[in-house]
C-alpha cells in the first residue's frame, strides 16, 4: 500500500509540473481582406493551415470574440488560430503582426 501511495504522489507531482497546453488550433498568418463587425466575421487571405487540412485561400471566418475586430482593418497582416466548430471555421485568436 505504501508503494501505491508513493507512486500516486509521484504521478500527481509530475502532472503538476507539465507546461501549459497550447491553445487549440494551429497558428497561421494571413492578410485581412474585409472586417464585418456587424456579423462578427473576418475575411482572411491565408497560407496553408495543415491542422485544418486547408490549402492557401481567401475565406470568411466567424470570430469567437467580436472585440478583436476593433484591432484590425483591411490590408493588415495578422497571426491567428482557427478551429472547425459545428461545420464552420471560427477564429479563436487574432493578433496584428508586428
């Protein structure tokens, strides 16, 4: 029993020492083509997004947090993360490139 408790304590300690998980979705770069604040959408021209099995293209994404659209305008280069949600694609993180 002592060995079991010791093993459990060691495993619990190693789980606490793990680095924080990466946010969901692969980080990608794109160019803002259009911002639609009224509908919480953004049109991005982006390169390949392997995690979503998506070739380079220009497409419209929903935005999880519409407030991020206040930070960008057409022509800006951005870094973003997107996920497939309920059959559509949603930008979960959006930052202007520096």
